[in-house]
C-alpha cells in the first residue's frame, strides 16, 4: 500500500465501538471468541492521521491487588485479555496500516499492523492476514460500528 486516498481516509475518521471479535480459520469459519466472550473496545481515527485502539475482555475479574502488587498469574491473565496501542495510520479504502508508537504488547512498537477493511456504511470488518494462533493458522476478525456524534 503506497497511496493515501483522502476520501477513503475521511470514511474511516471517527470513533468506532467493537461489536464482535473472533478468531476464524483461513476459510473464514469462526473458531472461538477473541478477547473473551464479552469483548469491549474502541478505535478512533483522527483527521490528522493519528489513531488509538483499546480492546479488552469486559468480563475480566478484578485483580486482587493493584496492577503492580497483584499476583503475577492475575496480571498475566489481564495482559493476555487486552490490547491497546496508538500511533499513525494510513488507509487506501481497502487496507489500513497502523504504525505503532506505543503499545501494551512491546513487540509491536515500531512495526506496522496491517488489516484488510470491509466498510459497509457504519460497520467495518477488520481482518488480519493468516497467522499462527494457538498452533493453527488463523485470522482475527474485528467488527466495528461507527459511534454517532
């Protein structure tokens, strides 16, 4: 993706709420939920090319202590059920590229997160490229709905 399409970018600008998150096989069949059975999330695109995304399992139990003193097992569970990152983006109408500047998953910092996007009015379906997840090639699918002003 090399071209930035101003009209396409404008169609993405705004705040989107996560409607559904699931992992699918490479044929598109749902395998299991992503981020638990009750995922919540927000992704926001600003007109200046900046973005932020936060997704978490809304049914996560509270930690028994604060984020530093809770047992490591609880903190690991919470970490594995959430994702947050921010940076810059570009969109050509079919593919969005997020250039990650800060992230809860440090391996993504300085990388580009690429998603195919299918826009249907106020709904957007994001798909990853096939990737190994839990021992099998899988695709993560996120369904977003545009929040009204």
